[in-house]
């Protein structure tokens, strides 16, 4: 039996939690998870609430209609999800394939609740992996002259496959503002540094030259500005002078896989709320 | 202005959260934190809810009386706390003083919301530290023949100082069942291993002999069985063959301080619920 | 151009390092890595030294003959390796396949310097993975009545494939003393707990019941006593009351893969010395 | 009985290790620790070697004279230390006193092999702590008009107290180039971020605004450019949206203490070599 999940943010005031939990209780729902957070600086209320639809007296359309009345009263931004919907995810990748392959194997072991119908790349090298997992692979060669037209072609394909979420598994092309605007908080990137340190190109080389004693990886939603979107997950690992540049890259790969996988999982579990270019993670 | 905090556990059923949040909303309370957890194995509901008493129409006695009606309806175990009450903490210590001193310095920097009126030891060596922090120090020499009488004397002193919480900062004596029964889930110990590995004496020596690559520390509530109470917090740190036994002990000291301090803080913030000899931590 | 690597242990005395480094220098070797360790408790000297054979005047047999004279002088235990020899590794696995698959993918990405010619299992379920990586798969059904004969068959196969190292990627059978004696410090196991906590069966279940706040994984050499061999690598990850048993198992899988992979890599890089049922890791 | 320690760096070539170890062996020294590292990019050899002077036939002046012949042959940069010399450390501090107090308590527990004869501040607030530890406290009020003269006064005092190492325990003044040049690789700072992220002022505020999921601390040698010197030690800790700015600052304090303490200890143990604005840590 499916669950319903609502993510809410609104200006804080008295009675919000009571109103939401009553809404569920009145229609015979059993709350399985409820987590709220108040940002005192901005006086903002955040909530994630999940309840079983077993015995719930409202059907899915009615939930939306009825909850919109609650939402209006408190000027809420909100989203409603059902746990039995399986989102469609497209993976973008370039030449480094470790994050791609890690996602696909985890998907095979049913760690992610999603379909992966499509892999897009600006290089041919992921083709074999895509084939071995029976996933449609589409190469879009991109240079300065054709970026806009290729993005348009990509958008067409994404629409056709009803893609809900794009994940960038070490994809080296930078999207235009226009492309990003079609997927607000629906593109997850993995960057191979602990942002805001080392944004942009060759972060491991720069970390090596700097002589840092920790390296990191950051998974974030993509916004127009490069490597500046809301951070979902970060982690770090110790390095030493004994690590060559190649050692850093090797250590970093494991970190990238782990951070990226966690970020994608949190998104698919509807545990992320974005505000003020930051994230609230209901974990 | 103070907050009220209620910790609740009960068999799960529909409507509990709605009932609790309504109780608060009806009397004009503003919920500042609400966190719930359901243990699916035992079908148990847990909640920590904190609301501002600013404008709340019930006085403190009435809160207790009125909430007991809610509690009865759902067969709740529950505790009510007020954030402006300052608990009284007694520290027990033996010869290793680092955890004691760390607590006292953090207390000086106002990291803990408590009074520390009393330090008890079975050795005289903490006397100077106690004096430098202006805290009453009381030595109880203990051997096989006098343990029961000394515990009785200690209990008298603890009662006199209205002690709410006992923290064992590397205290080497084992309490009798009778003593423990006076402070259920109100005695916090720090043990210098990652329990259940190396319970009892000389855990660093045994970790060294075993050649482990991580050592740990565990803070837990004290129950009758030695080193078996509900675990509040644990952490580990890497070691290597280069670490001598003394290096292990030194690394371990920092770990003990950090784990112990976190456990005591969680207790004072009323963020711990105990059930089935395990803890739910509302962090 | 290859390197030579010597691992040495012996009673400590003056002049060992000078003698070894002179041995290399006299024959025109350039030391690339040298790391020594002295265990003060047992007064034991340990060294790993690696030098380039580029321009070295002794051939491989002569190195062995000449170094044995040095070794005799100091009563050394020692092993000589050449970096251009590629060891043969056999993987044993049962029903949980995540560690197996992780090893194979890392091997594909050339993280390990070894051949993997053989996968052995007591179940058929790893057959497809073996096939997809073009590795010989051999099933040995084992029950109480046939263990000795099956181990004999396995030994024959291992000999035939010239196996240097056995890695147990969640293999559930316990080897007999006789089998283990054929591969001293040449069988690496991954156990899904932070040993010495939770040896034996179902460690995640027991960790869950105990309510620990960290879980761990341990990779060790196999000796006759179950889960008691020299520990090579361990790591831990935080858990909380929110983690169900399945969450623990899922978190643990990532940990197992990471710890196991690191232990196997250290062995293949000839960075491990065993003494007193503990390991010296020259990392 | 004391040990001698030599730290060496030079262009790599054959025979360096043999020459150094022979130098020690010829005069009847027993090597207790030897660790070398070769940076392949710059073809640079680094070594830390420590031997017992028990029975060593050269006196201290002769060691220096004789080793300089070895050093000349290989164009070495080198430093010679004796373990029975106790370095003099001055602590600079401003208004945040947690790092200062942590150092002093660890010093009391004999974790550091040094004297601490002097605390310097641009504020009076550390005076009481200095007094309670019986350490000379000297306030130098600094504004734009008097910085040069005050630094000159400070230098006089440092000279008078024969200070070997300056540690900046959250000192907010920026030294002039001239001041720094008197203490090359002899001033250790603690910065409250994972550099190169958030150099300069208010790193916690900026980390909070950015919404990072990890915060860090960095201890480094001071060079002319602010927060750009060779990094000695870094560490990070997880944060979440639940952490207020004050929570970040609190978590960060523990991290600062731990990272700073480790860096100071490494320096006093003569385990740090600086090259190319990076550090080699012989741990």
C-alpha cells in the first residue's frame, strides 16, 4: 500500500503542525514520518510528513484539492508525492565512467526507487556500459557552434522519455541558463571537491598543488552559476604527502561515488527541500 | 521565556501526533521542534515535542494535568520538562582526570545547561581541580568491606544536593544494584572502548594486544550489568602499528572527552528516550 | 622497469638499516621507498624497502642469494617480491555478491595489480557475474558429509590455477585447519562487524539488537580460529535509531566493500607484515 | 638518554639513504625511526631519521661537523635536533580563548614537549588564564598607527624569552612581512575553515550562508600572504540545516582545538618538513 508525502515551507506561525496533522487524522491517515524544522533567522517553517494511504478516505486528486486549502491559509509552498510512483531518471556522463557504473550497479541491486531509461553523453565511451545494462544510449557531440541546438535535441528526448530527474555523473558540459530553467532543482551534479573550494576545472590538480590534507566531493542541484547550486551532500577523506596526484584521483573517485549516490537517493526519497539556495535534508 | 518539552513513547496508532499537536495549539502554543519516530518491529511511537510558553494559556501544573488525559488515552509513557529548570549534576571520578576537567571547562564556557555542585571520588587526587572550580569535593574511600555503607553515605549527599544526574567521568567503582535503582537512566558512564568490544577492565591494553585498527569510546546509561546499559553515543578513531599502548591511551582520551561531552549534552537537552535497553536520540 | 621489494622482520640491533641500504647501494640500486618500524615491547625490527632494478647489477636469482647472507647475519625473516610479477587471485563467494562485484569492477578499472582467473562458490548464484567478466566459475556444494573431499577438490583447482592469494568475498563456509595451512597469511576475509565485537553469524542483527551507534567492517587474514586472524583494515560508520536492520545492512555493504578492497590492495602491494597475530602496514 | 633527529631534503640520487645510515652506524648509533619520501614530480628526496645517542661515539658538535660533509656531497638542506632540548613557545591570542586554554591544559598533562613562558595578546581578556597557569602575560594594544612599533616591541620580548616557536591560538592581528621573516616556518596558525575555502574573516558565517554540509579547520605555517602558508593539518566535521550559526561555531571550536593541538605536536616532535609551500609530515 502506498504512502503520501508532503513537503512544505511557509512563514512560521502558530498552529501549522496541528493543522497539517489534523488534516491527515480527520481522513483516517496514519502518520509514518513527520519531521519539521524552523529557520529562526528567516522565520520559516519546513515540514516533511509521510502517511499511509491504507484506509485513507480521500483519493489522490482529493488530497491535492483539500490540502491546497490548508496550504493557502498558511501561504505554503508545497509538493505532494506518492511512494508508488517510480520517477524516470536520465544520466548524463562524459569520459569518467565510475559514477555512472556505480549508479547502475546500485540500481541493479534495487537501492534506488527509479527507472533509468536513458543515458546521454558528449562522448561515445559509455556506450558499452549502457548496452550491458539495456539502457538507451544517445551521444550528443557538442562544440561552441552547436550547443544550443544540441540542448534543444536533448530536451526533446528528455520530454519523450518523461524524465523527472537528471543526474550528472561527471558530465563536463555546462548547461545554458535556458536548459537549467526546464529542470529547477531537478538536476543533480557531482563535483570533485569540497565546494566552495576548487570550483570549476581540475580540482584534484589544484588540491594537489595546494598541499591540502583533506580532499572532498560535493553533490548539489545545478543552477545557472557553475558549481554554486544548493549543496545536498558533501564528504571528505584524508590525504598525505605520500599521495601522488593519481592517488588523490583514486581516493576521490570512491568519495564521488559515495556522495553522489547519497544525494540521488535523498532526492528520490523526497527528503530534500530547497530554500535560499540551501537545502533542508529530512534524514 | 521558557519552553516546555514532552518526551513520549506508546504503542503506535492513528491520531497520536494530531492529538498532541492539537493539545498544544488549542492552548496557544507555538511548536519549535517536533520529531517523531516509529519502531516498526515493536510498533512503538516515540515523540519529542518542544513549544514556547510565551502566550500559552495553561500554567505549568495545568499542562501536566491536561496532558495526562491525552497520555491516558494512548497509554503513553511520558515526561514533561521546562527549559528554565537547571538540573543539578554530580560528577564521580577516580584517578584519570581528563574527562572531569573537560566537563568543567565546557561548563565554564556555558556549553552545558546545568549546575555542578558536587564532585565525588574514591581518591583524593581530583581535590585541587574541584577547588579551582569552586565545587564541593567529597572523598569516599571504598573497599570490599565498606561499599554498602559508603554508597548509603553517597546517596545521602546526592539527595541533600538535589542531584538530578550523575555522570561517571572515569569512575572505577561498580555500583550495587540498589544504588543504580535510585537513578534509573540518570547515571551516564564513559567507557573507553567501542562496546560491546572490550567491556570491563583495561580495554586499551586488550585493543593493543588484539592489533585493532580502530579504537573507540562509548557513553551509556548505567544499569546493573557492567557496561551493558543503553548506548547514548559512540565514536572511533584510527590507529596503526606505529601507535604504542601509550599512543592508544592518548588518542583514546580525546575520544572519551568528545563522546562523554556529547552524551551529557544530549541528556541535559532532554533529547534521549530509552526503550528496550536502546536509545532514541532526537538530534 | 621493475622494482624489487623486500619485507623483513628480525630482532632489533644496531646496523640493520645500514646493512640493508648498503646492500642495495653497492649494486647500484636506487631506493624508492623505505619504511621501518621498531616494536619496543618485543624489540623487533620491521622494514619494507623497495628499489628500482634499473641499472641494478645483480640479477634476480643473485639478489636472493646475496640478500640471504645479510638475512642470516641478523636472523631475519624475509620475503622478496618483484613488481612485474602479477599474482593470481581466486575469489570465494556465497550468496551476497556485492563485495565480489565491487572487486571485479575495480579490477576492470585496473585498481588491482593481479589476475583473477577463478571464482569458487558453494552456491550457483555468482555464475552470471563470473560469466560477464569472463572468469572461470566453479561451484562446490558443501555439507557436513563432504567438506573434506570438497576442500581437497578446491585445493587441486587452486594449485592448477597457480593461485597466490584467496579472497573471501562474503564466503560462508569455514575452512578446516588443514585447508588454511596451505595458505598461511594468504587468505583474506571480510567480516561485517568491527571485530572483536560480533564475531561469527549475523553481526548486523546483533548490532541492531544491541543498539550500537556505530557499525563496522573488518578485513583480516584467516587463521584456524574463526574471525580471529591478524586484522589488516577496519572502518566504521555512524548509525542511529532511525536505521532499520535493513538500513544497517545497506550501510554495512558499502563499508564492507571499502574495507575489503583496501585490504586486498595492501596485500597485493606487498605492504603487510604479520607478526604476533597482528599486522604492520607500510602505507 | 637523548636521541638525535635529522630532517633532510635534497635532489634525489642513488646512495643517499645508505650514506646517511652508514654515517650513524659507523659511530655506533641505533636508528629508532627512519622514514623517507621521494617526490617524483620534483625528484626531491626527504628523510627524517632519529637515533639513540646511547653509546654514540660523536659528541653533539661533532655530529654537526661530520654530517655537514655528508650534506655537502648531496646538496642537502638539513636540520639537526636533540630530543632533550625543550623548545620555548609563545602563544598569541585575542578574544577567543578556547584554543589557548586547550593548549595550556594539554601542556599541564605533559602532552607537549616544550616550555610556555609567554602569552601575548592585543586584548586583556586572557590575563586571568595566563595567571592561573603562572605564565607571563603581555598585552600589546594594536591599531593602524602603532603596528610596526608594537611588532618591534613584541620581537624584543620574544628574543628575550628565547622563543623558538610562535603559535597563534585565534590571534586576529595580521603580521607584517618583516615580522614573519624573523620566524620562517616557526609560526603556526589555526584558521577556522577548510582552506582554501573561506580564507580571511568570519568563515563560519560564510559557511552558514553557503549551506555547506561539512565545516573544517586548518593549521598552517604563517607566510606573508594571509591564510596561504603550508598546511600542516586539517579536519572536517558534518553539519546539517539543523545547525544554527552558533551550533557551527560550537562544533568548530572542538575541531580547531583538535587540529591546532595536532599541528603543534607534530612541529615539536620535529616531524614536519616544508617544501614548495607544502608539508611532508613524517607521522
